[in-house]
C-alpha cells in the first residue's frame, strides 16, 4: 500500500515509521528545510530524535498547491496537522478519490465557524463528498515510533475508510479496531485533553490519588454527556477513544496537556506553560469551545468549566479545587 502522511510532527512521523515497515510511505513536511534535514539524517531530529524513519519512508516537501495531485498517487491519505490546519487540508483534498483520515483531536477554534467544529463537522462543510474519518485512541508518538504495543480506533461512516486504515496500520505492535461512531470518537479525543489539564493541576497540587480517580471518573461522565448531545453513542466512551485515551492523557508523563496543568499548579502563567512545552497542547485551544458548545446544548460540564476559568485567569488553582468540591450533593449519573 502507498500511504501519504501530510504533516511531519511527532505523531505523523511516528505513524510513518510504523507503517513504513510494511508499506511505502511518503512523509510530507510543509517546511522544506525540515524535509531536507530529515532526508539527510534519516530521522525527525526535531520531534523524534534517535528514531530512524526507516527505508520504507520517503520525505517530500512538494508545494502545498500540489497536494491534491500528490494524494491521487497514494492509496490512503493521513492528515497529521494540528486541528488548526485541518480545514485547509480538507479543502485542498475535497476532490480526492482516495480514503482520507485525520489524526488531530479537538474542536476547531471558532474563527471559521461561530461555535467551533469537530473534524467531521468541518469535513461536512468543506468536503462533503470525501470518504474520510479519524484515527484516534490512547497513543504517545514516542512509544508508537519505538514499536511498543498500542491500540487505536479507526472511525468513519465509510466502511472503505475503516477497512483501509486497519489494513494500513494493524500490525504485531498495533491493534486497530473499527468504529462507525465518528462523532463519539472525536468528542472523546477532544474532551480528554481538557480533562488532562485539570488532572495535571490536581497532581501538581498534590491532592492525592483519590482526587485524581474522582476527577477522571466524573470527567468521563462529562465527556459522555456532551458526546450523546452531539449525536454519539454512549458506549463509545467506554472504548479506546473515550476511557482509554482519557486515562492515558490524564496520567501519562508524556502528556502535554497534563503537563500544562502541572505547570499552572507550580505558579506559571498560561503563556509561560505553553511556551515551555515546545509542542502543541490541543486542550489549551479547544477548552473554551468545549464549554461553549456544552452550554449551547444545555450540558453540564463543571470540570471543563473550571479548567477554562483557570486557563483564562479567573480562578487560581486552589480556588478551582474549592469550587468543584463545594458543589451541591447529587446522585451519581451521566
């Protein structure tokens, strides 16, 4: 199979490395200098230093206007840009006859649309005829690039897209499960980043493991409520893109969103925390949209709301905890 990966960040490069052991992979970089460096060194020194791309991966830096033609020469196209770049890529590929899938998780910043959209909602606006979906689930790029065991979910309303993703990435080190609930998979991938910031705050303030478990559990309930309101199935959130990704992102030391919460607990400003990462933390950019869409739908998400108040400077870390613990008693439910 010939696979095109558009975006040479950590996650796109990691998937290219994994798939390159069995398929022919073209890894496209927007930055020609980065592409030249990867071609010369055989690795992505900026994001995955010390991990070779392998002989199955070819690096490309063709101009952006040529992406549609480049996509037609491949059997599968993977969009590995941040959420902010998804609309541009889907627009460029709107006439593509090949299956397309994106890796980014989150809601689009409400610039192109007043409410901020998930990936499948952007696709419906700019490329409604495109056979597309998302590849998601609990996964750190470094571990995938090293060939450590990982499980992902291929989500799409198209059986062709699901089957092509499974054929491309299922391997001895990676299990890929198919799911037709694209909305549910995308909500899980978006909301878990916001909850990871809150969990990092919890851990940074040394509130204890009891507090962490409570936050993750009630965060899962918030995620499920929003997902169902957006048309998802509740059972999707007990799978890889819901509970699985939530646990990984909230507890893993490689989680950038969790790291933001830890740094805020140390007293850093949001700008200082983001600058220190050197990578995109999607939860910072999608948190406000998560809360705004929940409010419009009448969905209660107190943990996500506290995270937004913290990010916007309306609450100090200690006050955010007090606000959550001071809520009125309630029956346990979704």
